[in-house]
C-alpha cells in the first residue's frame, strides 16, 4: 500500500479511527516523524479480544479525545495488541498512535513508567501549544490499566491505589477534564457509600 503523506494541502484527516477537528496549528509545526506515524499506523480501531478500554480528553481547547483498546493477558498482566481512536489535533492523534505501538509487550509497571518525554521523542516533538496532549497520553495509560483492574478484575479502588493512586487536583488530573478512570472511581466510591448499586 502506498504511503499516505500529510502535507499543507492535505484536507482534514478523517477516518473511522482518526478525526482531525481543525487546523489549529500549521502542519509545518509537526515533525515528519509524527506525520509519518499517523500516515502509516496500522493500530487504529479495536483489536480482536480487547478486554480493556479507556477514554481521556479535554474540551477547553476544542474537543480532544484519545481512546485506547487493549488486549490484556490476565496471567502476566501485560499488554497484547493495542488499538486506538482519537479526535482533535494531529498531536492527540499522534500520541494515541504512539501508545498503540509502545504498549504491546509491556507489563503494567513498564507501561506506567512511560513518560511524556518518551512519547514526545517517539513523535519527534509536538508543537508547544500541544504539550497537554502528552499529559493526556500518560493519563490514558493509567486509565486503561485502571479499567482492567476495576471493571474486568473487579478490584477495589484501594487495590488500584496500591498500584498507582489518583492524584486528585494534580496538574495532570486538571488537564484531563474527561477521564473514564475517574468515572469508574467515582462509581466505585458511590457504590461503597450505598448511593448506587
């Protein structure tokens, strides 16, 4: 298959898994590495037998959303295939595509060790106005692992906190306005209090 090239003349990127909302940064601000990753990605969508999911995003700078779908091996608690869907800017799409490549084969502790700098390096950088997408990406890793623990394994929030605690009101938490893991935690707390079943 011929390689798709994203250029200044490319119309908005619109596929079932990648949806560019607006041209809010000139394409010249994005590295060739990031543009090539988006153009060549084969990890869009939901992999067969995916058993963990997350969605993180924000709305104040336009709607940005990253969704990860992962096949988790319950015996090793490690990542198999990982797919994604993302909409927003090219940086958000690139971060999701990078994670879909970086996570397979990693244990949970290795995945949680992925830093914003490693993602930025994988992408060849992101425009300075898009640095928040790196925060969303690291939060997505926590959210997909949290989904597996809370929804699939039926772990308590206390068990999840032993792996990694949610840092309410931290910069990362405030930047990630929409977080499926936060929603799961709130539901768990509400169930524990008897407010919902």
